């Protein structure tokens, strides 16, 4: 962590400034901020930054292996198979805990990954707010590969709208109900992409449309934010729309199959000192003797849903669909963000990549962070704390 940048920020911090930041967000996007903004970003020095880059490269090297698709084919549910799968995911989100290495230094440890879109609009916006209201060191940036706020927006536009003659929409289920809806608004602000409810799409002669008022608008490309498992669980009335999309000839950004391929499903296939050992629950001949040092995770859950930090053998025995779970060696988050009162806070960092069509390697663009004082990262575990919630990382650049 970068002590000088941290001290500089904490000296500039006041609750009044933080309240002004939140008030400005709420005034610019009224009714759309549905999660807590943390009071502070995270500041990471070059040494730890280099470890994050190496860790991410180890993950990506596994995804790029020739047999990766063969080994992850079983991850895709038959009911969620669609046409026109891309060679690579357009986006990768790789989540790391900041933990302590054996030598006492800090290092990243992989928590999960997803071949799925993330808060690409909101994170750009949030980083700008931190810089506006607080003293953020000029030697630190939320971007990578020499990007700045302007070039980042241009880079993302090329991925989201590779052909300017095409009509790209952001697709989500009842978007007005989603906690991430502020990102949908920012996606429209930055890139002019309309958000369309999953319930509004229909097909005519194999072509996909949505209805806006009385107008029928053709859809050429989908910036996909739909998690199809959630439809099965929460919106069964919309299952018919899945079949509509299966038969539509449309470009996916990114294709739904990658949500399953690049997920916790592939973690047992990845090897690195930055990747905790993971095993498929249904492949275990016996549970680890040190079961207390493992975490049970469902393969395709989001935001920590279904994670069991303290699994017991009798609980594992009762699971009927063991093929949908992994046991992962437990990662101990090291508290690293210093609160002005001296409290140290845990951080989880998500590196956000875009993988333009035709490129051999994804491009690291920006990041997001989540701060926690609870046992897990997430709103439900941090209700009574401050300096927790949605945040951004500023990495040392010089």
C-alpha cells in the first residue's frame, strides 16, 4: 500500500466532503444510487501493483490455453446455449483479495472471476468524484496502459460499438429494479447505449427487436447484463424470452457462454501462487482434513450468494447437486486501508479487462474495489460500519 498517498488523502478527508460527494452523485442520477459509496479509494504502490499484474496474467494464461473451451464446455447449461459464441469474452472481471504472503508482504489472492461485464461506466465516474472532492495524488491513476478518463471512454466505445452502423442495446431484466442501475444510466451518458428490459425483446423473421412506444427498433448487438440463472430463480415468467434470444441472429457483447466458462467453474483448472487451491466438490473422494480452512462456493453465484465460510462435513453430505460447487482454500483478507481513527479495513480489488475482437490478449483498463469491516465483502456484512462499500483503486504510476 502507498503510505504517502494514504496519509495525504486522510489529511484532506472530512465527513462534510464525503457527504457532498454522495449528494452530487444523487443529484446527477436521482434515485439510481442503490449501494453505499465508501469514503475512500485504495492506494496501491508499484510493488503490489506488479503482483496484481502477474496474478492476472496467470489467470489469463489459463483461459488462453487451447483446451480451455473443451474443459469448460460442461459448465454451460443446455438451457442457456445461444448462437454466435465469440472466440474470447469481450470482458473479464478478476477479483482478488489483498492478503499477506508468507514473507509478510502483501499479495493478491484470487477470489473469483467472470467472463461478464462489470461497472465500466460507474467506476470511471466514481474515480472522477474522488479526485474532485479529495486530495488524490497525481502520481496515482485508476487506469492502466497509459489511459486517462478521455481515452478510456474512447477505448470502451470501440468495444461496445465496433460498428457505428449497428444498434447496440444494454440488456437487463427489469433494469429499474437492479442495484447497478446507475451504471446503466452512465452507459447511456458515455456511449449512447439504451437500456432495454429483457421482457421487451421479440423476434420477427429471425431478427431481434424491442418496442419503444409504438416504434419497433431493430437490435444488432447486445451489451449483455443478463444473468440467466436469475431468470429461472426470480423471474420464471420471462423464461419464454430465453427461447426468443436463442433463435435470434444477434451479436453478443459478451456472449452468455463466457459467464459460465470464465467463472468459478474454471478455478480448479488454474495454477499460480496467487490462486488458492480449488477442487470440484463432486470430484472429492474425501473432504480435506482441515475443512475449517476451506470455503464452499456455488459455481455461478454473484455477489457472494450461497458462499459458506465455515462448511461442515454433514452440510456437504446433504448437498444434492455437488457438481455445482467447489471447495476453495480459505483466503485471509489482510486489513490494509487505514481509517482516520486508526481502524484497518479489508479490500477486494477487481481488475477490469476488455478483449477486443481479433486481439490475442485482453487489455487491462481500470478497476473497482469493495471495502469491508465484516467477515465477508458485501453490503449485508457491513451494515453498521463506515469506510465500507463501493470504491476505486488508484495505482502508483510514477
